């Protein structure tokens, strides 16, 4: 049976696994499911229509599953889906999706969200992402696996941050962030390959060196991007990382305003 503090308030339509721990003054709303091994330390609010997987930890004053901060959204039945082994530190906020897209915000597994992080409506955060204190993610963003953020970085809505990228502290992201790269500044500029992060994730020195060559060709020459991408595909036709980088950049080019996902808004005037 779940361990629930006597001061907690839990809606009758919420469902908790048998070993969930709910600390003092937590509030759990209607349509919430909390999986095995989850812990709500104290003063945690999980508002509505939120599914939490296993072994997630919510620190004090988190607000999870709140309605979207979108004046056009009026549907109370949108949802938030959270995977396993995530940590939500103090004052983290994560909002549900809106009816103008697919109605869902999605958080993967093994992510660490430090204090005051905000994840807006309709975002997708994949696995193994780390966000330092005060990171702000706008609506409809895609954060790919292994991305890492320095404190107080802010990401424009509809932007994508590529896998294993690093976004420096205080960075203003208005365009897609290429995978495997470090970006920093206001607005963000590609600085170098994320060598430290890639080594931590088990990339070989040979793989990192190929990405260094790709970085030089794409971001440190005067070649048109289309020519550089063609050369990369020719030189590294069997390298999955290089091909993923090339595919990512081509999606960005095919999008709008430097953001691949911006075309969703162009195709749906209600977003």
C-alpha cells in the first residue's frame, strides 16, 4: 500500500502504485497515475491527466501536469506522459500538451531537471537529458537524447536541440542546435564539437575526430551548406553519426526560421 502522509490531498480518480511515497502537503489531481518506486518528497503538485512511470523523484514545490500557458488552449483533457528514473528538483514546472497539436507533452527516461527548470506544452524530451538550474524550454520543442544545458539557457518554441549537444549557460537558442555540437551566446552560435560530453557517452576518439572534421567543413569554411553536406555524405557515407548530423541540418534548412519543427505552425494556424 502506498505510503501517504496524512496532510496530502489525493483525488479519488488518481491511481498510485503500492510502493509510492507521498510526503507532506502534496496534491495529486484527477487522472494521475504514479508508477512503482516514485517518491514525492513534500509540497509537490501533480495536477491532472499525468502518467508517471517508475522510480521518478519529485522534490519540493514541483508543479507537474499544469495546463498549458497558451491562451488558445481550452481543452482540459490534454496530458503529460513521463517515463522512468527522472529527477525533478525544486520548483520545476512541466505543462500538459494542447489540443492544437497531439494533446501531449512527453518526457522520456533517465533525465535530470534541476531547480526552476520549465518544460512548456507539447514538448518532447527524450532520454538522458540534463538541464541545469533555470533552463526554460518553449512550447513544441524537441530535446533529443543526451542533450545537456547550462544554467539559465532559454530555447525558442518549435526549436530542436540535437542529440548529445551542449547548450552553454545563459544561451539564447532561436534556431535548431545541431547534434554533437556545443553552442553558446546570444543568439547561440556553434563553437565546437562536444568532446567532453561525447566521451562521457562512450564515443570513440575516432568517432569524435570525424565529427571534428564535419564541424570544420560545416561551420568553419565559406562553402555553401549544401556543398558541405554533399561532401560529408560522400566522404563519410557509412558513418551513422555524420549521416545523422547531415539529415538533421537538412531538416532544419527545410523548415522555417532556422527551426525544422516551425513548419508545424505553418501548417496549423491555431498553434
